[in-house]
C-alpha cells in the first residue's frame, strides 16, 4: 500500500466524515481521476476507528454524563434528560441498522456509481439548503422528542447510499422538524457514535475472518490522522454552523455535483 496515498485518503476521510458534504462523494474522485485502487478492508477499519475516537473524545463529557445517568437509573435513581437521550439515540439507530443488514450488498453493487453519487450529492444538498432556510426563518424551536428522534433515525437510514452524507441527512431532518441548529447538530453527532462503532465492528470481524496480513504501523498512522482531522473538523463545523449556517456547504455540494457529473460524462 502506498504510504502517501493512504495518508491522503485518511486525511480526506477525517475531513469529510462529519461535514455535511458526503465522504463517499469525495473518496470516489481520487479513484476516478488518479486511478487509485480501494485501500482494502484493513484501511477501512483503521479510519473508522480514527473517526470514532474523534467524536467520542469531542463529546466525552456528554457520554460520561449519559453513562452515569444510566448507571443511576439501574440503581433506582429515576429517569432524567440524559437517560432519555440515550433511549432516543438507541431508537434512532435501529432504522439504519435494518437497512444496512438488508440492503448492504445491493448498495455496494448497484449504488456506488458516479451518476448516483452525483445525483444524491445535489439532491440532498438542496434539501440541506431548504432545512437551513427553515431554521433561519423560525421564530421558535421544537424540543427533542421520541417522535423527532425516530424520524431523524429514519432519515439516517438513507445514509448508506453514497453521496447522501450521514451528518447532512440527520441535520436536514432535525432542522426541518423544528430543532435549532445546536440541538440538531449535537443529536446528529452523538447519533454517529453507535453507527460508526457498529460499522467498524462488523468490518473488524470480517477482517479477522479473512486473516489478512496487516501493516499495523501504517494503519495506526492512518487512524491517528483521521482522528485528529475529524476532531478538528467537528469543532470548526459547529462554530461555522452557529455563525454562518449551512449555506456554504450547500453551495459546495452543488459545485461538487457538477464536478462529478462532468467526470461521468467524460
């Protein structure tokens, strides 16, 4: 495996994983323009570990509070906002797990084409712009409820389709359902934790079953680079979200879709 290629893709994965611009749309460009081959299952597991480490570290205080509240609930202390949030996250995770289990092979074989990725990049970018406008014009905001969490989870079920963007589609759903930007973003990022962890675990099991040789030093470097890049992007994105909203990402997705369509036509 080429070291520079692996480091570039790890950086790109960390850069795009939590931004509403679709990591799959970006990772397809180097393979098409530069003729790069898939880095393989080992690399996929490494960057999943890196991005998971980033989001867990960023939200470590929230996760510790939720863990403490769940332990307290088991000891009879009663329900509170943190245990309620854990329940909402669990419910919202179910739809994407079902889709991943039933449709993973179909998505991998039929939906990873350039025209599909270009179309989903454009379509869900426009929906993101609509959601941002809705939030900008809102005079009041909704409180996160079980119903809202479930609908966000149903929206996240579309995330395995390349070009959709997991963070983008969950943010879109949250804003259209009346959440403010901060609440929608926090729920979207916390919701990524079980999804990334589950995907990484399944790929890790598959890797063990294959028994392939692993360049541990290179994989550790890729995971670390993805983690550092993703952590920085989460903080930067949340600051931009409050200051300027989502429209810069909408415009970027429109330009990216145009580039992908151009590559396809050529």
